[in-house]
C-alpha cells in the first residue's frame, strides 16, 4: 500500500524538480543571448529586470515568495530610477561646478601635483593600453552590478539581513545625490578639458572603445540624457565598495581583506582613470560611514523594540485568559 502511495506521489514531484533545475538554465541561456545581442544591461530598468527574473528563476521551488519579492524590490527600483532622473535634473553647467577646493586638496596630497596627472604621466599610454587599463575597466564596471547582485544573494540565502542591507544601499545612494545637488563638482577629466589643470584622459571609455562591448539601452531612454557630468562629489563608485566592507566586516578576516582590496582597487581606478579626485573618494567614505552608523543605530532600535514586544502566542493566550475569566 505504501509503495502504491509513493508511486502516486512521485509523478507530481517530477514537474517541480524539472522546473527547479531547468528554470535557472533557461534564465542563464536567455541572459547570455541578451548579452550577445543587446549588450551589457547597464541601464537601471534592464538590469533590474534581469536581476528580479534571476531571483525568480532560482526560487521556483519557493514560488509563493515571488509576491514578497516584488513588494521588496519594486520600491528600490522606483527610488533608483527617481535618483537617475533627479541626478540629471540638478545638473549645472560645467563652468558653474566647483573645482578649486578639490584641486587644492589633491595638489597638497600629491606634493604639488594632482595624483591623477602623476599616475597617467607614469602609467598611461593612450596608444598602447596595458593589462591594468583593462583591469581598471573591469573594476569600474562592477559598480553597476555588484551591490545589487549581493542584495539578491542576501535576499535569497539570508533574508533576515536583506532589509538592513537594502536600506543602507538606498540611503548611501540618496545621500550621494544630496551631495551632487548641494555641491556640483568637476571630475579631473573635465577640469583638464576646461584648462583648470593639465589634460588627463578618461581611461575607462578608451578601454571600452577598444573592447567594443555594447551596452543595452534603457526602455525609457529618450535622448534627453540622464547624465550629470558634474556629479563627482562624493564618489558613489568609491562609496559602494566601502559600504560592502563595512556591512560584511563581521564575516572575518578573509572577507575584510578581499573587500578592502576591492575598495582600494576602485579608488585607484577612479583616480588613475580621471573620473574622480582623491577628495571625492574620501568624502564618499565619510558619507558611507555616516550612513552605516545611522542604519546600525536604527536597526538596534528596531531589534530592541522587537525583543520587548510580546510574542503573538502570548498575546493570544492572554486574550483567551481574559475572556475565560468570570
């Protein structure tokens, strides 16, 4: 009898197993085809489409959680799309953006020479790209993916940490936007083009052109442009790796060393590549540290209140006791 029941149950399990194993494969194949035909999904909408689709593909067995997934990811997507539009809206002309404070600090730090200028004089040749130029391109590109891929992994395997992580990432992003709004600043390449300092090249676009890697356009792109050329202070590119280092600090020394190396590699890429002054990265670190402190305190308050709140079972038992009392 038991064997008959097991045989009756087994066919119902096979579709679930096929979907659980097949959905990730189908997703990876579809994503690979999209990369080959459309390019890298750097646009926020395209990237989040593939990210959420990937979470769903790897969570087929827990399909009932998809509704929660949308509720927890759509607000983040909406905030970041708003950030992209607002960042472009608060842009000023290049000549109106600040430059002298950054120049003064970096010259002081470099002993009279801007570190970007010194690094490119000693390391960069626009007619002969080196291995570290391609490495810098890879490091720079990770800014668009790593933080949100990590968020997806946390959502999947450590869901209890997801909201704290997402809050920190969104708060850091919005704090950077406030910096762009209050202090529009020229990056080194733009300052060089305007004559405020010696000319420097933008390494990442040059490598990108050499590689010929396409990027998928946004579904909402209309030619008006969401780019803010003077959104350099603070550096969000520098903030994100440092944010990861702070968040995963309790994970141990190997994680700290890896994320510390990533933080330094991004800082080198930004300064060497002409995208940011050193002061931009340092202000980004300070801003991230403040955001991390705010979220840490906020979560301690939330956890303290949760510990004080009576369990639902206790509330139900107390209510039953009161109703049973004469």
